[in-house]
C-alpha cells in the first residue's frame, strides 16, 4: 500500500481522417517508488479505425520508451513494428534494453 506515486501531464495530439483518427497523450509520466527509483515514460500513438464504416479497430503503434535516468537504463518497446515477421499478431511487440545508451541483448526464448 502506498508503494509508489504516479504523476505527469499531457498534451493531446490528434489527427482526424475520413474514417479514422490517430492520437496520443504527449508528455512525461513518472512512477516514483518508495526507495526513490523513478521510471519515466510516454504513451505510444493510438490509431482508431472504422469510425463511420467497417470494423471498429483500436491499435497502439510506435515506440514506448521507459527510462531510469539515475541508473542509466532505458527500455524501448516497438508496438506493431513495421519489420515484424509476416503473420505476426497485432498485439506482439519488439524491444531492447539499454544501459548507458549501449544496447543489451534481449534473452532468446
């Protein structure tokens, strides 16, 4: 109980198409744990289709970066990556972990 604080602020960015929209909550978010560790991140872009016709779809796309500046650790998730394997599910993501801006290899499954 009361193990962390979550805070941040946003500026909404939206572009509207004929049957869809793209948007995101741009701005820093921080999770601060009781031991003082802080992890900051921003939400990825969301694409919503089928507003007027067709199937209604909602997909997160693009990068989502988590960063611990004190410990110099960064995790980058690419949601719906353009180079994902053919036939991969829309809810799969790719990612890397960095320490001091040097990539650390992800463990193989």
